[in-house]
């Protein structure tokens, strides 16, 4: 703590300087009002200012306080006054004086001076930190809402199929125990090109928080710059997105992105798909018959890893009365606080899918989110979670 002090008693000023020049604390103490003003106007920095409220008289003291308060607006000012002058402090306090110190006749106040100034500095810092945190939370919330705005509120329907989606951002738990949603890095979309063709897209930026959220926004813009016809060949679509991804300045800091792209021909129940490092979707044929869609060797590296990579393509026929779950790893990697090894996993997903067989897609997705959250034992999922459930009637 560094203090600037104007004092009206030379002997006490020496004692104050002695008490405040200890360890990491220091003080500039003067009985010269002109010197006090020169120091306040200099480039020197201070954490707190202390000055008398009635020297040489009340009007002059108040004018000096106003002057130093304007010169050092970020520096709290503490007033020193005699017991009989307390009633005059109202004018100072309403004008911005942070706190005050009572001077007793015996001079014992000197022993409390350091703790008084320190508590004032700490209180101001705490207030500023709370204000900065509140502003940051507000900005994060604004970005989060902006990011969520690109996720469709409703999804297209196609004859014989029902499609439902869900997105939840990751959470942290504050000191008071209240969960706070973070800006997220997941994305999903579905585009109906014609009455027989449905495009299914799901992506996950590496990590979560503000950086992942901004990556999602840039990715969303990039995808929607492409013509719909390029989406009909999912592996070529991934290659084009990957090339642009690698060239885009926003992503040239090592950002990577897993992505799943599928083209569903609803008249043939045929899904042509490609994956860039994304978890394989799960195909459910009956309550207890759930298996990954295709083989892991079809999956290529995440977008942003190699701009020249050529992705493989696979084709799967969806059985009648089956369900296909496309998800990001925030679902399977949900775990209790401090126990990363105990994840919800594919086993947890299978269990929920079995229990919800025969219910609506909306009810199934709600159950998946609820069960995975319960698995964390109240700590919340530590990664963003996106779900698309395709139900063949």
C-alpha cells in the first residue's frame, strides 16, 4: 500500500511516516500543502490519500479535498478530523470521501492508522473487482446469447422422420455454489434442401468459454457462405470447410473443430455422412440394441489439423422404427467434480436411451441432459453439450 498524506502537525507527521513505512507499505507524508498538491499532480501513483478536514479551516480543507479527488479520481480519500468536527463530515462524504479517521487528543489514533487505510484500500479494490466481474459476466452472457442465437429454435421435418435438438453450455460453480453458464463452443443445424433431402450438421470447437464461442460464430458464418449444393457430398463439404477454416485468420492460433456432416435421403432412409474427429452417432434399433454408426476408421482428423486432408465418406441405411443420436462429447464426458475417470460415457447414454425407448424425441433428449447432469453430482457438465435425435416413425 502506498499512501499520500497531508498533515497539520509536524511531530505527528514524523510518527505517521515511521509507522507506515513498513514492509511493502510506504507513504509520502508532508505538512506543506503546496508540496502535497505537487506530488498529487505528479506521475507518482498512490493507493490512498489522507488529509485533515479542518486545516487550516473547513472551507480550505474542503476545497483541497475536492482538488485531490479530481486529480486522483481512482484513489480513495480518507479524512482525519477531531471528534467535535464529525458533524461536518457529511459534506465530504457526499462529495466522494471514502472514509474518515477520528483524531484523539492523546494521539493514539496513529496506532490504528495503518489498519484504517489498509481496510479502505481493500474495500475499494473488492468493490472494483466485483464491478469488473459483474461486467465480465454481463459481456459473457451477451456473447453466450449471441452464440445461442445461431442454434435453430425449430428444426425442419420430413416425411417419416422427426428431428429434435438440444444445446446446453458448460457450467462452473461459483464460491457461493450458484452455477454459472459459460459461453459455449457447440453448434448444430439441420437444413432441408428439398422434400427428400435433409442436411444434419453438428460441430464442437476445442475447449469452451469465450474463445470457443467466437470460433463457433466464425464457423457458422463460414458454413453459411457455402452453397447448399456443396453440402450434398458431406466429405467434400468437410474438405471445403476445413480448407477455409485453416485459411481464416481467426483459427490460425491452433484452434481445432470436430464436425459431423450427414445427408439423409428420406425416401430411401439412407444417410451419407463424414466425420472430422467427431464422436460416432449412436443408432438405436430397439431398447437394448444401440451401436455406433459405422467404424472409427471412417473418422478423419478435426478441422484445422491439416488443410489438405481428404475425408472418407460412409453410407448407412437407417432401419425402420429406429433412432439416431448425434451428440458432442460434453454428454459422454460428464463427470463428478474432481473425478474425471468416472464419466457418464456411452454406457450412460445407452441406459437412458433404453429407458426412454418409445417416448418422444424431446422427452429422450431432456432425459439425456438430466441424467448426465445428475451424474456430475451437482457440479454440472464441464463442456458444452449438443444433441440431435433423428427418429424414424
